[in-house]
């Protein structure tokens, strides 16, 4: 069964809260803000650097420093936030700025970065790619296309990190069904789930708001885990209250047991 890998967020700044969260987690996911943490079982590292952008000397030096600092890593994952070089944000959404990268250029960058990663860290450290949200800005063109994500993952022989909320937001904002979108993604390579509750209104733009997952989201996690035995890690991205997170992680541990024993459960 998958392990619960909790991000080391600002909620860990309180030592008591950190202990409670770690106690109901199987392992931890490093973030760049938690690079100096010395907690045990830091097995995953999710890095907010685009696999599809050009990695210059500065980025490679940072990655070498950060990744070698964490001796017990099993999986490192990256993202793709935009199809341009610029990082202009308006109301939290990327705008098309700087050089616009074509699909082939994005894929070529990813290919070169994966090759460097493996040359630097070896084949034993697993590498993964996370799907992003789609928002109504041309900066999000290409990167959320299922065929692009599938080609990137399969051509580089890497793992897929499915952010469920990102997939739901993308489907809503692009006008198609979530379940149909999943069918086009490289689900045979999914190794990790990022889990939180997005805001999906009947009318208007969906957003990834990182709320506490509801019953329907838990049902979807259970469905995905049952259908895809290659899923190894479950990561809850909820950062608003330590006690609520602890209670939810306890619930998720119970669901894991229920799935393992192939019995029905109630949340």
C-alpha cells in the first residue's frame, strides 16, 4: 500500500505540531523552505523548478547542493508552470512574458535536464513530473495538454506525480470531464498523488485552493489507489491548521488499512 508522505511546511515550525504530524505520517516530503530540517524519513523532495525550462549553472548548482543534502531521498519531483521564460504574475496567474517556448523546445529542455539529473545523481534516485493547473492565460498553453505530459513522462522514462486537484481544475477550466482527462494521462506511471480540495464552481473559473479534502476526494483517492497499484506515496497538501491535518492523516491511515484488507469503509 502507498505511504503517506507529508510536506514539511510552515506547520512544522511549531515543534509540538511537527511531532504530531510526523507521528501520523509514514515519511516526509521536503520542500525548498524546509531544506534545513533534520527530521527523520525525508524520502521525497518536491522542487518548484520547471523541468521544462532551461537549467543554467545556477540552477544546477542549487539542485546539486539541495539534493545531496538529503541523504535518504527515494523520489525527486519537478513541475511545469508555464510555456514561456518570463515569470510575470497577475492575480496569481502567469502571464505570457519573455520568450515563448514551443512544445518541442519544452520537451528538449526536459530531455536535457533529465539526462543531467541522472548523470549527477545516478539511476537509483527516482525522478517524477507533476501535472499543473490550467488557467485562462496563454502562459498555460501546452503544459497541461495530456499528450504533452504523456510524451514528456514516457520519452524520458520517468514517473508521474498526479496532483488530483490540478487535474480537476484543468478539466473544469478547459471544458472537459475530469475522468476523460485522466484517461489521457500516463496513469501507468503514476507513483504519487498530491491531495487537496480545489474550488470547482458551477460557473466561473476553478482554482486550486488547497482546502481540506472532502468525502468525494477521499473516494477518488481510494479509487485511484485500487486501480493503480504502482502508486507508492500519498501527499496531503493542506497547510491551514495542524490539528485538522493530523485528524485527516489519521483518517487516511484508516482508509489505507481498509483498502489493504479489501473491506468497505465509512468516512
